[in-house]
């Protein structure tokens, strides 16, 4: 005769998980900056109670919105990839020195109407268009397209733009 053993049900927390707030309409202009302390935990929301989205080292580039309640919404380059989230406002500086290991750089859009594509090519969908001079953080181009992080329509967006549309290095 075989016995069936029941596994205990997983414990569920009664606390509701914190979810990241929607982008602020009063956010202000994004700032290209560099992490001055590291490692810095990038969180999914503005506070230590939110989960970690990733980690950035001192010298990694970021695009940050002005702080609210001590936390800045950012798009950062960490570990060779873009991460979006929130960091304490004192963890970066526009005067910081970028790490030599990072291949990302701050740049600006050359022409109004440049589309940020979901992939490296014209056949991919568009996440919006950039104004001339819009700040971006760009990664080295691949087959004529640059991966970028930017701020569009009240939110951070990561995608691809034609390399010729980026003015930087």
C-alpha cells in the first residue's frame, strides 16, 4: 500500500508587494551622469523596500531625472546592459569620472523626429521619437544602429536609433 504525502502549501505574505510607481509628469529634464559610489543597487521603485533590479559600479553611466523624496528614476548602463529603476540621489554626479571599462557614452540626438526602435532596424516597432538635442546614453554601434537609453513621454525607454542620428564621441 502506498502512502501519499502532502506537501505544505507555500507561505504567502499578507503584505502587498510594492510595485513601481508610474513616471511623474513633473519629472523635469533628464541629466547624464556617472555613478560615484559602487556598487549601487538599482531598485524597481523609490525606496529600500523595493526589489533590486540590478547593480551599478562606480563609473557606470546613467540618465537620471531630478530626485523626489531622495530617490531618482534612472536608466543606467551596468554590466554592458541597460537597467531602469531608482537610486538614492547622492549616488551619482554629473561631474563624475566614467570608468574606462564602460563602452557607453553620453550623446544627443542630431535630428528631430528620430525614432527609437525596439530592435536594430527600420522594420522594428517604434517606441517614440526624439527631439533634436535630446540626451541619450549610447552604446557602441552595431551594424549601423546604436543601443540607447532615453526619456520619452514621461518614461525611460531603451531601444535602437540609427548611428548617424547620434552625436557624441
